[in-house]
């Protein structure tokens, strides 16, 4: 070979030869000569990966691995030359790999230039034994960056342009080769140089101009009013536009958006299209809704809105979810909404409805809900085809610096756990931001996975506009004061490159100011003419009426038996666990004899009958398929193949599906998700089950901020059901109490329903009632544990038949003394009733009546009055298992008093029987539990 100069002969074929040598070296180092031995030893573990690269980048046509051509022969004859050239190539490839993995560390991401980063030795060619003398030597790089070979100097220039410009890419943590290759191609092919037309550039500037001018206008007209302005992060707006445009080109028809306070007004007005006049009117202190619509309202930077935008001839629906102050709490809610909307649209590919979630940098790194929500992204019961996350990384959280806000280098690191690619971008380069936003939309559509944009920016003012940031960050804010706005920088760039004519940028701003002034005037007489609710999927539903609200919940017995038969039949050849087979047999007998329907069967009949009537039912929770207490067995498992079979999905032809989902071990994200689902789809019965009721306090934020208050704050109804196992059975502090008191304390303004049920039939009706009425309210049910299979809670099938309904109060069911002779009425709720009934029977007492309050809220004033009216001479006692400072006592006490005050009866106040006040809900000592329980029952029965 004439050209053995160390550059031209080194082809992929030679890499094959080297691979062979390397294999020999691994087997026996002495089988290769000394120079190769030293070479391979120096490379250590890097060689296999580097050799793979020598085959060519996965997105180019690979160079064929033809062994036996002249090059190999030549190489074999001139080992030293080959070794040197190969060493160059391999070291260059090591350098290239280092840039792919860590190039972002030296990218110019911070618009303020304050971040001290690098230099990183891994990105230094000298680390790979190159010297300055090597800079101009050509190296074979086998079609990387479209070049067969390049000098080291050129390679470094390309790498820095690709990986260390104003975009930093983190993708080498992704384990799926196709995803990595896709990203690599995107960045390496264009070397990070978006090329936009003058029209697009002007559009980007226009978007920035609107964003900036809007905030300035608000600042001038409402000086000193909090708005959590976008200033410093204006590039967020072109990013959203780019996602909208590129996403819609790729098939997205609806975006569900969640975001915190920062920049929200801008997004509401200038992206989703909330009328400016409405926003200005809210600034003047007016309500968002017409006067006749009740509700507490919310501050303007928490409100949601929705609207349609025309994009490329298509109508794209945008809906920004309302959210509370609690950062990141809205994330799972948005995901649940997306999932419901995908089903409504028949979007089985999850390509038409997508979520965009915006985050603050401190919140994204700090809030556990972020990790929980990310973890949902690839689960069969929760996936939504990927979320586009944008971290508005203004490098501060209120007054807290990143160094105090997180241990990870970037705020985005938590997303690496789900293998999401992370695109860091300098917010002062709006074209780079647009490019990244487009790429994120493409990645989401291509792989249906989460993707993160880390928008490096800054916050021009304090946390809100009245805060003084220089108290805590004087240096940063001195820099910011001198720093031109993103719009100014970009307008200058466009003017310098001849895209903008003189005065064009100012004219853009003036036009928008004129529009703002006009809308400001219009706001003075702005009156919202209709409330934004009960539309779309909610059309036809209404505000809850002020009546009995029983709903039509009874089901014809024959139909129930037919559904029941479906529950106990399995496909031919399905190998049931023998214990389950016996259980199914018992179930069959119970249904056929119409007697003794247990809790789980009643639940299955309620769900099955709803599905049979076309209602989709969705239930999730930890181990809900089987049931924590091994009671449900909604999913049967073939003992040989582990094939799964859900009988409820086979109860009636043409029925709606029952989705039963074992959830991840999260409460907050899963409850948030299910709540979100229920917001988007009132026609689905959505249930979440806690493993033990007390674990629901992990979802307290969702319960406080959404479930119990969403309707009054935002006019958003939900029919979500929370199933919370509750009851004192001696299992210790954390497996006894579902904290009834917490839910009751939240009750007001007819916001939720709280039930503590003692019969399977009542459970059946409570579930069906959720769907069989013309309004939706969240329902909290305290459910049994050990009682699940107890005879006491079983009901005859006829109690679910036509004409039967839910009972809010269950009056005395036994034959006891004449009503006038009853000396005490013990009111109670839930499991303690059975202990009381047993004690009464055992003692032969017949002058104590036992009355169960099955629905604690809305409190059944009328029904209870009717019941208590009968016992004119009796004293009234409230008995509960929970300590006096817990349970329903403080809630029912004054309400019972109110009932008694209006009645012609002797008693005017209830007395209390229950556990003494306690810091911990229950004892961990079984003996003590039994003593306490015996004592409280004895107190209720005492003479
Ligand atoms: C769960 C929660 N904790 C605390 C707060 C109070 N708070 C509001 S904004 C904020 C700082 C947020 O910083 P970051 O996420 O970086 O967003 P930025 O305000 O900088 O845009 C804090 C601590 C909150 N709203 N929610």
C-alpha cells in the first residue's frame, strides 16, 4: 500500500483487526507484541465502547467490516504505523465520547455568566495523551459529524460547537440505544446550529416582545401588585409556541398544561388566550365568575383556563390546570387529566393528547412529588405517552441559592431516574430555545417518553415584585440590573444580521401596547357572563341539588345474579388457585341463594352493574387487584402461566371496562392522578384505595388543596372515591386509624361526602350513587379490615334490589324495649357498632338503642331527628373507638346537640364514650388495646 501514512489506511476494517488483537490480548496479554500490550493496558475498559464507535455513528451508513482487504494486509505488515494511527483514532473517539457525556458541563448556559464551571479534564485533549503538536494531524473518525477524517483541532471545534454552545445535552444515561442514537443524530448532524428563516426569527421576537411588554404594562398599571412576572425567563413563551407548532405538526391535538406561579399570567393571556380584559378586571379585584356563581375564588396566578388555538389549519385545544400554591402538586393531576382525555378521544397511541409541565428549579429538585410523578410515566395503569417538562431555571428559589436548594448539579437530575433526556439551554438564545423545544416535542412524539428542557435564565426582580432581592443576592442582582432583556439582545442580533429594519422592533412593541391599552379600557366594564364549568364532558351535569340525593341505585335481582355469575366463572382451562376456587364457589352460592353477600362481593356487584350499564370504572391503589386483606381478588392469576383474568370485565356483553390497577408505592402522586382523571371524566367512576387508611396522609396536599376545596376555588367538580381501611383491631398506631377527624374537619359548604359504613348493601349503594346522580362530589369511605369477611357486614341481595337505596342512618335493627322505656341511645359509626351490639346481647340489656350514623357528612340532620324523636326519655351517648381528640366526636358533638335542641326529648347534649385523649392514634400493645376496647364498650353499656 502506497499510502501507509497513518491517516488514510485506517478504515473500519482495521478496527476489526484491532478488535481481534484486543480479544487475543484479553485472553492472553503475552500473545500480542509489547507495543500493543502497552497500548491496550493504557486504554483499560474504554476500548470496547470506542471500537463500537469506530464502526461509525449509528445514524450514518456503517463502513463495511471487510476483512481481508489490502488495508488489513498492509496493517499487518507495518504494525507500528498502524498502532500509532489507531491510537490517534481511538483517543479522538475517547475525547468525542467524553464530549457526548460531559460536554454540557462546559456549555455556555448561564445568561448572566455567573456560574463558575469547569474546566473539566475529561474535555481536555491532553488528557488523552495528545499534545499541541498533534493538533493539525489528520485523524480517521469514520464519518462522525459527516467527516471521514479531520484534524484534532477541527474535531475539538466541532465538539465544542455541538456540545458546549448554548445548548447542553444530557442523554448518555439513557439505556435504550435507539433513543440515544436519535438524540445524537439530532445534535451531531446539525452541530447545534438552528437555521431559521427571517419570518420565524421575527415571530420569535414578536413573542418575546409580547411577553416583556405585558409584564411592563402590568407593572405600570398595577404597581406593587404581586404577579410573579416572567421577566428574565421570557424565552419560555417562544418555547411554548414551538412545542405547540411542532407538536401539532406531529399529531398532538390537545395539550394539558400545569405550571406554577412564575409567568403564569403571561401564559394565561399570551399562550392559552385568556382575554386580557378578564385578567385586568381580576387585577381590579373583580371575580372571575358571574355574581350568581358561588365559590371562594382564588388568586389570579393560580387560576386555570382553556382555549382553542388555530395552528396550521388545525384547532388545538389548550387547557391550563388550576393549581394551589403548593408547588408541583398539580403535576400528577395534569397526568390524570391527560390519561382520561386520551381515552375519551380514543387516542390509544397517546399521540393526540400530551402534557406540558413547567417547574421552578428549586421546586423540581426539592419536591418529592416530582419523583413520584415521573415514576408514573411508564406504568401501564398511568402512562400518558410522555410529558414535556420545562424547568424555568432562574437559578434561585425565593431567596435560596441553588447550592442550598439541592445536592445534585442540575435541578433536572431527578428526571434521569426515568431515563429522560435533558436539554439545558441558555434562555438568552431564543433560537436555541425554540430548537430545543421543537426537539423535545419530536422526542415525545417519537418515543412517547418524558423529556426535560432546563431553561437556564434568571429572575429580573424579587420573588414577587414587592420583594427586594438585593437583601440576599446583591451581586447577582447587580449583574441582572446591568443585563439587557432577552428581547433587547435578540432584537439587536436581528438588526445586526439585517433581519430587522431600523425601528421595526420598537414598532412591534408599540402595536402590542396599543392593544393592551384598549383592553385595559374594556376591562373597566368587563363582566364575566358565564362561569367556566359544566362544559364539554361535564355538559348535562349540574350543581348538587338541596334534596335527598338518593340517586337510582337499586338493581333488578335477576340482573345482579347475572352479573354475579360472571364474577365466578373463569375461562376453560384457567388454573385457579384452589383457595380462590373455593372462595368463588362460596360466592356463587351466596349469590344464588341471595343471602350473605360479603363486602367484596357487594363491591364487585356495584362495579359490575355500573360497567354493565356502560360506566367505565377505574380503581387503583397499592395491591388493589388482590386487595390488601386478600378480600377482593378482582384479578385472578393462572397458577401455571400467571395469565391474568378480571371477571368483572366479563359480566355483560357490550359492557364498559373495569380498570383495576396495582399502583406504585406512592400516595400523593397516585391520588393526584386519580383526582385529575376524575376532573376530566365525570362518566368514569374513579376510586383510589389506601393500603391502610392512615397512609392517605401522604396525599394530604392533594386532599386539602384539590379534593376538598377544588370545587369552591375553581368550580371544578370531582366524583373521586377514596377507600380508607379503618378500625381499631390492635394492629398499632399506624394501622388502626384512617384519621376520620381530618376529613371531617375539611367538611363545609357541601364539599365532600364522608361515610363510615357497616353493611355491604350500603357500600353497594354508596358506590353506585356516585354515578347515578346528576352531580359529582368526592366521597371518602372508611372501609373495614377484619370485618371484610364477617357475617355482620354481609347483606342479603334484596337490599341491593329495585327500590332499595343508601341509608345515611341505620336505626335500631333489633327488637328492644318500648321506645319510651329506652334509657340510652348510643350513637356510633363504623365497626364499634358490632362490639356494642355483641355486648348488649351478652348482657341481656334491652333498654339501650344502637343507632349508626353511616354518613357523617353531609350530616343527616333530618333523618337523625326522626330517629331520636322516638326516644323521648333516653340520654344520648356517642361511642367511638378512637381517642377523644380524634374520630368523629368533635364533629358530631355540636351537630347532635343541634338536633336535640329542636326535639321534644329529655336529652339535650350527647355524652362521650371512647378512648382517652391521646397523642398516638392507637397503642402498639395488643393487651392494652383489648383492655381499652372492652372499657369503652362497657362505658357505653353502663347502667
Ligand atoms: C410546596 C411548597 N413549599 C413552599 C412554597 C413557598 N414558595 C413559593 S415560591 C417558592 C420558591 C420557588 O422557587 P422555584 O421553584 O425555583 O421557582 P421560582 O419562584 O424561582 O420561579 C417557595 C419556597 C410553595 N409555594 N409550595
